[in-house]
C-alpha cells in the first residue's frame, strides 16, 4: 500500500492537510536526514550544531543574509518584540538545547553570525524532534507548512555552505 494513502486513511488529521503541507513535511524529513548524516555525523544536538556553525563561520562559509527570510519568520513566530509567544513554549526547548542562545537569537541580541545560525538550527532541531517524536501529531500536524518551508530553506542553505 502506498504510504500517503495509508496516512490519509489512518493518521488522524493527515487527510485535512493540504498537499503543500504534506510536501513541506516530507521534504523536511529527507533534508534533515541528509543534513544530520552529512554535516552532524549522525549526532544532532545543540553542541554539534554550534561546532559546525563556528567551523563554517571561521572558513568564511556563513553569510547571515542567506538566512534572512527564515530568521525573520522564526523571530516573528516566537517573539512578539516584547515577550516570547505561546508558540515558543511549543518548541519544548530542553536545557541542553541552549535556550538562552535561542532566546538571544530571537530577540536579535546574538553577537555573532555563528551564534545566530546555531540558534536558528537549534529551532530546526526542535521542529525535527517534535515531528519525529510525535509531539506534532497531538494536533494533527496542522499549521506547520510555514515552519517546515522555512526550516527547509535553512537546511538547504547550510548544506550548500557545507558542501565543497
């Protein structure tokens, strides 16, 4: 049986997703898998993300302008200019996810390109964890197209910077 048909028939809420939402989620799963394998040596966590960002920045491979659109999107989604939005709590940041760094990035207070990108990638990591560990299924994965579309932009851009 074809997986998409099976999900539409059996996974609560999946049938209600638009084709664009389904595509963004599928693309994210593939891009994340490739990113984690190639860039993070199958060990995704905030520390490995920070190391990669520092290395790429040192090599002159990171340009913050390349990430402007997703950075703006996530800043608006998670920080209203004064305080963190309810969606921010939905990231389920843990202590080892460097929440203080993520908060500085979202407030626009990060002091380096590598820290800014690391914070952005930690947000993408949390989207990954919430999807792959089932948190997003609790509400039928609704309203996630923009999250995954922007996360996909981040992943494709960092992969391009990483590749020779």
